[in-house]
C-alpha cells in the first residue's frame, strides 16, 4: 500500500452533508478509518462548506459573507494539521485555540448567510451543527491541554 491511497466509499455516514459516494485522496488512510479522526472530520467540514457556498447566490449582500465563511470553514482543518505538528505544548494550545475561534466564526457567518438568504436555512442547519460540535471539541481539547501543561509545570 502506498502513502497516498485513493478509495471509493459507498457507506452512509453520520455527517448529513456527505454524499454516499465520494472519491477521497488522503495520506495514510486505512480502510477502517476511525470516525473520531479529527483531521478527516475537519477536512470534510471544509469540503462541505465549499459545497454549501456553491449554492449561495452571489450579490452585494452575500459576497463578503461567502468569502469569510470560505476562509474560516477551510482553515479549521489546516490549523488542526498545524497543531498536530506543534513543537511544544504551548504552541499546540495556541493553534488549537485558533481552531476553536475559526469554528465559532463559522457559526456566526452561517447565521449571517441564512439572514441574507433565508432559502439557505435548511442546508445550513447541519453545517451550523457541525461547526458547533467542532467548537465544543476544540474547546475541550484546549482546556485539557492547558490543565495538563499547568500540572506538568508544578
């Protein structure tokens, strides 16, 4: 098996915005990848944000919101990958904090997009819920890492 594995998945997943068939290209993905793989989950969220934004009608009310949501929605995964490669616990805590902020920002911009385009409410709900879950996950990771760092310093 090579480092980069391409595979087709035909399974139903818990994330409501996923297609039942999708092509995935990712380094080191095992056939039975855990549903708790946060790197994969945050990447799928970024993809879902992009797919969602393709449906948003562009105009003066939405252009800036689309740009903002594209940025924060796709940067969660990028920041998580960076945190995973942190060289110190303090750096990890700082970058995980950025992941947390970006997830929270996603919730805000999803809300603003629904206000600007009420017809986008139904497809936005699962996206907002996932952004909320990611925010809670990163908040917990950050709190735990801070507690562990303080305990190690004593």
